[in-house]
């Protein structure tokens, strides 16, 4: 293995490990606001690490450009999605504060 | 063993907690897990494109990353107003 491949493998490992950790975090937490915290590293650090791994390992320009573009798009849209979801959760909590949570409601 | 194939397998494994949350948790928790699943699937397609050696598959990852934004926003808007 060349130095390039080792660096790429390390970056890829870091990115994939971050994604796995975030998935486990979303599984473990108990309400939407806590779960939303785990979206931040999953949409910023993970894609950046994977895109960097592609940049280091690949020689094809098309793959490089597109993976960087994917990371940039995820980086830009992640905060928007988090904000919209937290706003929806907060609105549901305000509408039905008696339940204490934003869940277990089947009525219209 | 190819590192890209290994990364694809681990990312598939990371989809499992998202599936458990989507099947078992409350409504807004499901939306959060869906967003995370979209991100993980985007990276999965990216690593799969490297593993297969076909850069044109990266287009799929880009399309998914761009389309998961309005998809989730529509869900959030709907859950905020009517449910």
C-alpha cells in the first residue's frame, strides 16, 4: 500500500465511523431535540472526510468534483433541515404541552 | 480487501439504527432518523461509485443530496401545521 492509499483509508474510516456513531446516537436518545444534535456531525464531518478520501485516492477528475460537490451540498442543507425539524417539533410541543413530549398522539 | 467495499458495508450497517427508530419511535423522531438515513445513503452511493470504478454513479449521490432537502422540508412543514 502506498502512502496515498493509507491516508485515504484513514479518512474514509473516520468518515464512516462518524456516520455509524451518529446513527447509534439517534437510536439511543429519547426525544427529537436530543436526536437532532446527531445530525450535525453526520452532515458536516462525515461527508467532508469521505470527500477528502475520494480526493486523495482517486485520479479521475469527475469523481473528485462530484464528491466535493456532494459534501458542499450536504454541508449547506444540513442546518436548514435541522432548523426546520426543530421548529416543527417545537410547534407541536406548543400546541399540545400537556403530553410533555411531541409523541404518542394519534388524533387529528 | 477493498476499502471502499468495506466502507459501503459499514454504512449499510449504520442504516440499521435509523430503520429501528423509523419503525418504533414517535413521529418527529422518525423524521430525524429519515434525514440521517438520507445522508448515510448519499455517502453510501458515493463509496459504491468508487468501489465499482464508475464516476458517473456519483450523479445519483448528488441528485439524492439535492432532493432530500425539499423532501424533508415538505414533511417538516406538514407535521408543523396539520398533525
